[in-house]
C-alpha cells in the first residue's frame, strides 16, 4: 500500500488541473475547503466520493485522508483553515452550497495569497461568516466494502445506463436481491434505487464537465429521455444541466 502523504498545513491557493489529472491520497493537520471555479472536482475517501460543481464546495476535516480528481479542465481553489477553526462544527467531509458572494470570496482569497495582512484577515472573516450560513448538501456516492456490493456497484460504474434490476444484477454476480438490498441500506445508508441515482448523477456531472451535450449525457447515464434527466438534475442541484455547464 502506498504511503499516505502528510502535509501539516493545508495550502491556500488556486491551481489548474487537466482533465483526468489526480492529486494522490494525502492528509493535512488543517481543515480544507475545496472548490471548483470551473470543471468538476471529485474528492474520494475510504467512505466514498463527494463531488462539487461550481455551486458547491467541499469541507474536508483535518486528518481526513483524501484524493482529488479533475473532470473537465479544473480550476481548483483550496483554502486551508487551522484545526482550531471549525465554523460549522463539521467532522466529516461535507458538501456545502456556494452562493455568488461566497464564490467570489473564495476566488479572491485563494488567488491573492500573500502575507497575513489586515485586509486578508477581514476577507477571511467575511468568508467564514458566509460559510456558517451555507446550507449543507448531502450529496455523495458512498463506497461499498462488502465484496457482494463491490461486484454489483462495479457493473454500474462501468455502465451507468445498465437498467437491470437488483435481482438481475445479483444473479450476474452470484448474490440474492434480498441480501443485496439489506447491504445497500446497512452499509451505504440508502436504497439501491437511491444509490443508482447518485451514481448516475455523478457520471452526469463528469460528462457535463467534459463538454458532453445534455441529450448525450441523459442517454449514457440511463435516463429514458433528456426531459427526465433534466427533472432529476434540477431537483438534485437546483438548476438545469444546461445552466450547470454555464457555471464552469
């Protein structure tokens, strides 16, 4: 197993990642806010994958081992906060809503860098105030550990449009539907249909970040029509897939 890189201080900076580029698993002694100014960032831990488009940010608590992956050309903004500063009292990775003001605060604070001047301290104070007011968005894709779930989930990761029932997927992997259904609830905290919808939305975000057309995304991710995809996407993210591409 590769050694986990340990960086005591979480960096505050902006950087660009090419499509598909990764930052290997690492941890910080500080908390970190991860934000995609453009593209899509996926942050993975042992517990699953969190993904944040342009109107979401991800809180990564101090000590959490995590890795990043870019989908589309990613403008990655990282903001480190000392472990003693936890404005939301969060101790697990959490997706937060980002309104236009918070977005501009994050962009300004991470782009400027430099010394800890009075101006930067004031900017950070306003940023933290806006973070405290940010609603949490419980949107993640939990990762299975039970081999039976791993086998089923791997099939759907390879083809999100796979429309087979849980019974058919279980038959293909040597497990019963009842057993798998219990495992989804117990291990992943959601039903199989809920998990499959999260998976499809994850792949949809990835494809949108890479510039795919909305109708293409709907087809490749398993929706019966573009309108059905748009409806599910809007309910999950508060805007349409077309306007989401404009956030990049």
